[in-house]
């Protein structure tokens, strides 16, 4: 499974939703793991999770073995 990363650092909140949608749709036809870097912004995480919920994608904040870094969200397209 390929892994693709989107970094939302320095992005305005108003542009994040559209950017995440484009990122998901760019990889929709393949099996992929998507990592979306949000930083520690609760608002940015909320925007990303809202889009993932619309697409009905499972996700997790951070990774189980990376307890010190919760500044990203991982989802899978299967």
C-alpha cells in the first residue's frame, strides 16, 4: 500500500477543506494510506475529520507507537 502525505502547516483554515478534498480525490482510485499533517491545531483537525467523515473514511490521530506526536491524522483508502 502506498503512503501519501499532505502537510497543512501554514495553510489558512478557509483553504484546508478544499485542499483535503482534492488530496483524497487524487488518490481515491488506488489503495493508499494518507497522512495529513495538521499540527496541534484543534480547528485544523476538526476540518480534516469533517471531510473524512463525509467520505466515510476510517482514521486515527497519530499512530499507536508514536505517542509523542499527535499532529497528524492517518486514513486509508481501500
